[in-house]
C-alpha cells in the first residue's frame, strides 16, 4: 500500500516541484553576529529541499553503492 499523496516542495537549486518523500532534506545552519560588539551569535536553522539530481551535483546525496564501499573499506 502506498502512503497517498505527499505534499509538493520546490527544489532550492532548480525550482523543480517534487514530492516531499522523494526530496533530499538538508539542514543549513546560519550563524550571524547581531552586533559587532556582542559576543553571542545567533544560530538559525533552515530546511532546504533539493531534488535528487541537484543533490547529487552538489555532492549532498551520494549513491548507495559508493556509501557501502566506503563502509567496508
């Protein structure tokens, strides 16, 4: 049985719309200083969705075979 219709998300690199379960989710951490004198840095996280082809191109997502080879070496 399938899961039904998944909500669509857009790829941040190419703008392609893909189902959320097929997309590669990447969490970016952005650190910026609110004031130059202040030592405390503000950390915000942003969820970014990539399609499989863009994630492979940016080397975020790699093939399972390569991952298995690295594990056994």
